[in-house]
């Protein structure tokens, strides 16, 4: 019997960044499902059980603090970790990811060491207890 892989939802507006993070997740033995819009992300959340969700901070839906906070709280209540994907650690035009309720932030351009830190902190401590980076 084949063991089910851990699913990760990636909601990223930029095609190149979405392609890159998908490949990085595949190298870590995860099953990424990526979409380019918030609505498509909600649709996928209804179809699959995800252990981790990554959201692009540039999505229009995340600019409404009340909506975003309530949505992320719902994910947390379902046991799904949520991570912000940001163009920079500080962008004055975006709400702070901590204020919205994200548990962590992954800054673009993506790096394996940053991804590994996020995966170890919010995914593999629940799933495998120890994560060994791919070579």
C-alpha cells in the first residue's frame, strides 16, 4: 500500500515563483498543489486535506484585515498551518503578516534554507518529528 504524501497548498499569483516553490516542495518529498488565485485556493481547501498553506501577501483578499484574520483563524482551528509569501520582510504597502494571523513568513526569492526552516517549524514537527534536507 502506497503511503499518502503530505499535501501543501501554494496560493501564489506569480507563475515563476509558483513554479519554483512547487519544485522545491517536490524535492522535499511533499505534494504541492498550486493555484494563482484566492478563490482557487479556497476550492482546493475544500477538496483536499492540507498540512500547510502558503499565501501570497499580494492577493487582494488579504488586504482586508478583518476577512484575512477570520479566514486564517479558521485554518488554524482546522489544524492547518499558514505561511505568508512576501516580496520582502518589510513592505509598508502590505499589512504585517503577523497582524493578520500568519504563523510565519517566507520571503521571495525562495531559498532552500529558508524553506527548510519553515517546514521544520510548522510541518515536519507534526508529521515526521525530524526533517532531513534533500541533497
